[in-house]
């Protein structure tokens, strides 16, 4: 049982600023650092650190040592990756003093996938495995349809959200993971509850995970609804990769056949650890670090409502 993540890999250029820059403004940053990121790479590292067997699939370009090192350090298998003679994807990230971020991505190799390559990747998956996708690569619709035709369960993090997502065959997914902004853009809704109701009505049969930032998470799958609060975080350093960590830990919990509430609890605590460290892939905790933090009780209890129809 494995996760194959057909996902993005970005070199993240992280600029620390006091406040986010606004239109017409020029300002000096406090510091600049480069790190490995991309929603895909971060999610692969999170799932592997959580304990899953993870293969990252996609194209890497010239000067990709930083990305390959991060996958290796994270315990992610690289057998399905292909090297191309073109620029890698990258991200320009501002992180302010409150730890919030603004991100611009450049697609590079992430947006040059071909149908032939996707078919090759899918031939490595069985029906007991999981294909993971985000919206930072091209041909996402093709990947969903081709995996579905082979009976391979697909999990998708519909981020970043744009108009193309609305045209994807999302009803074919096993899991759809979105944050509150993405969920509302996709299905509409003025409140978290409305957004969740709209998503479940639009995609019946798809397990929905709606992350709500500091308000926690909502979950709906197979007649079960869970609402869970967030963890105690003394100081937010950098929220980058919080959602990716959540997803990697949650999916691993699913593959390990943990109870859904337990999978959500571990994902919530893992992302609470991520936002207390700078960077993307580098900030994702190992399962041992998560166990230690959970045992210490430092992250607090999570308010949980759990209903079955
Ligand atoms: O989710 C965080 C990631 O979004 C960053 O690592 C950046 O590369 C963008 O893809």
C-alpha cells in the first residue's frame, strides 16, 4: 500500500518582511533563504515522515539538487521522477512577522507533464494504493480520469484554487482536501457550515476535508461528520506548508486504517508543529517528533464533535 504523489516540486525563495508588501510599494526584506517546497514535495515529505511508503512522481529540472536532497532526507522514493533539461518550478514567498505568507509560483517543469508520462506513473499503482494530486501541475483532469478508469483511488488537494479546478472531474475523487477559501470558491458558501454542505452536495461519495486554519477542520465521509478545533500554538513562526503537513499526515492515517477522528487529530497536531518552524519541507515534523509533542500535552486538547447519520 503506497502513495504516489504526482506533484509539484518548487525551489522556495523566502523573503522575511515585517508586513506584506502592497501595490506600488518597494521595501527591503529582512532576510532571504532558499528551501525545498512545492505543495507536492511538501505533501510527499509529510506523508513519508508520518510513516507512509511514498513515491514522488513528476519532472525535475536543471539544478534540482536541493529538491532531491529534501526528498531523500524526507524518506520519499524517487524512482518515478524524471530529469528534464529545463528550469524547475519555483516560488517567491513573503513571510511576515505574524508568520503569514503570500506566494507566487512559477510552474517550470511542474507544468510540462505529458499523458505518456502520467500513464507510466499510473502503471506503478494498484487499487490498494492512492494517487495524490494538487493543482500545481498540468493535466490534472487527465490524471484523475485515467486513475479512475483503472480503479485507483485519488486524493486531491485543490490548491492553488483557480477556474480550472471547477472543470476537473472531482466527482471521481476518493478524497478532496481544501481550505476554507478554496472550498468557498469551488462550491460557494458564506459560512464554514454552508461551504461544507455545498461541497458534500456537489461531490456525493467523495470524502471531504475542509481545513479552517486557526478554526480547525471539518470532515465528512460515508455518513460521518467531524468538526475538530485547532491545537495550542504559543508562537506562529511561518504557516508555509501547514496545509501540506495536514494532508500528508491525514492521508497516511487513512492508509494505516486509523479511525478518521484519530487521523484528523494527528494531522492537526503535526501542522501545529510545522507552523512553529520556518520553511516548507524543512519544517515538517517526523512521526517521532509528533508522538513526543502529543505525549507532552503541550499542544492542548482538540474540541471534537463527531456525528454519524
Ligand atoms: O504550500 C506551500 C507551498 O506552496 C510552498 O512550498 C510553495 O512552493 C507553494 O507551492
